[in-house]
C-alpha cells in the first residue's frame, strides 16, 4: 500500500507527462504533418486523453511482481518465426 504522498507525487508526474506529450506534439510534430487542422486537433486530443490517461494509469497502479515463468523457445521456433515474418513464404515451406 502506497502512502498518500507517494500517490500524489506519481499523479503529478503523470499529469506533467500527459500535458508535456501534448505540447510536444502541438508545437513540434503537428505543424510538420500534412493533415488538415481538424485532423491534427483530433490526433492531439487522442494523444492527450488517450495515451496521456494510459500514462497516468500506469504510474498510479501498483504493479505486482511477475510470477510467470519465462517462456523458452527452441532455435528452430525462432528460425521459423524469422522465416515467416521476414523471408518470402516459399522458403518456409521446406522446413
């Protein structure tokens, strides 16, 4: 359980990151986009309230330590995944 002071500090950090992300977008990224003004506004609000709210939420929620074991994959599985996503599909059929 976190104290009230820690929660308020994380909340203020989350809000500052939320609005910092929006101002970064509004001042430097949006003017360089070749979109209409309406679309830039919608994208900015999406960043502010969508991604910004996610940042605040992730900072406020206490994350329990992961107790899941690590997944072990064989070298052949990694090879097949590489083949599937990078190479043309006819190379993968010979495996």
